[in-house]
C-alpha cells in the first residue's frame, strides 16, 4: 500500500470565501467556498482517490476491496460500513450560524441512523481580533436559552472568545458554537453532516429568505450548565528532530501536531490508518516503494499496511487516528507523565 491522496470536495456556502486559494494556491471553483472536504465518505460527499493504482475509486469502494490493508487490524466492524472520520478545512469569510450537533444516540434515533458529531478545530489563520462562539454561559438553563431566542437577545447568553493562528478547540457534541468571520480552520470530526442551527445573525439565505433553524432539536441536545471549555493546551513530547503535541484523545479520534525540524519516523504496524494534514512548510514522505511531498494545505491517508515511513524537512502537520484510550493513557504513564500533565489532553 501507499499514501492515498484525494480530490478535495468543495462546498459553496453563504459564509464562504476564497482563502484556500490565497493561503494554499488551490484552484477553486467559482463562488464563495466555505468547506473543503479533504477526506470524506458520506452520502453528502465521498472522496475519490487521485493517485496510484487506486486512482478513480471512491474511499469506501477502496475500503471494500482492501479493508484490512487500509483500515488496519484494530478497525471496528462498523468502520467497514461507514468510515469514522470526516476531515475538512473551513473558510469563514463571514459568520457561520450559531449551531450545535447531537451525540450518537440522538442522531441515530432522529437522523436516520446518522452518527453524532464531536469535533476539534485547529486555527490555521485568523484576522486580527478574530472571535468565535464557544459555549453557553453556565448559568443559562434551557428555558432562559429558549426565551432569549424568541426575544432576540440570544447573543448575551453565548460565550465569545478571541482566537489566533495555532489555537485549538475541542467541541464535544452538545456544545453550542459558531465560527465568526476571518478564520481558516482545520476540522477533525466524526463522519456526520448533521447540524442544528439555533441562530443565523438575522441574515437572509441565497434565496433571499431566512435559512432554516432547528431550535427544538437544538434544545434537546445542548449541554446546559456545562463549565466553559478552555482552549486546548495538549501534552508536549520533545523528541530528537521533532516535537509531538497530543491535543485531543476522545472515543472518536486522537489528534496531535508534529513540529518537525529534521526528521520524524514511524510505523503504521498494520494496526490502524492515520491522516496527515500539512499546516506549514513542506516535508518529503518516504516509505517502502516510493516517496512524495507533503505540503501545507495537503491531506493524506496513510493506510495501516503502509509500514515504516519517514517525514524529512521543516514542517508542521496534524496527525489524526483512532486508538484505545486506556492504552494511550497507560503508555503516557509509563513514559513518566503525571495525571496533571495527561489532563492537558482534551477528552482523555
């Protein structure tokens, strides 16, 4: 097997822009492009492999042919029916709606078997004084939240924070959130496209009418009374030639950044697949049978059967995968990290 590249799936959005063109020299279709689905296997968009002998095949088609080689021996059976992750880049040229996503149980019951949506964001770029909505004030209950929507004063009940490039945020299902204008974000999430809009800043949609809201469903799934989440700090692990920072480790995905100054070596060990997204710089990815460049703005899937590989160069990237959390925690404890240090990893 070899590292898989995909054709991005571009989604025009009322809040989108052209930042992918400016930041990563992407050739975009016309319009306001709000989302690039980098790796996807969803009914609303399925990635097509663009390199090697699997070129032209959809991701799930390739998985059906090469299940264990792509997903790994540790992959759960349901991964064969629905790929577990959806990897995106979001360009918020304008504000996204204030929204929330359901958990697995609610989505399965009310959204035709869909998955819930827990996600994390890495801020790739942000204009000066960029902000986003990151939760509901803890003193606000369901009744007050509903009343504030009806009375047109919802914004006073939302938590708004400033963000800058390099910030990381973790969004468990049930968290009210909204990306505001001038932010480019890498999003790692469960494979779900279910969103409940709560508030859309009183704007009109492309048809000149207000966009649909989903207030009753949102009220069902919002986690009221939750303490505000902090930005993700992560656990930094310094190694020779690179720094690895584990950011999020939850049941749905583990994500870390790799700051490579010289070389990073690893092995997929036939256990699981990995997703690499370039953030800054460029590296040469070498593996048995070949090599390729990984540049900022590019995303690759490393199949479980890839084996040993090296990244050589100066770059920063996000590495995403799924693994047993108890094993990860035990591994970190064995390396000598304290419980307080491990708690810097969100979701663990």
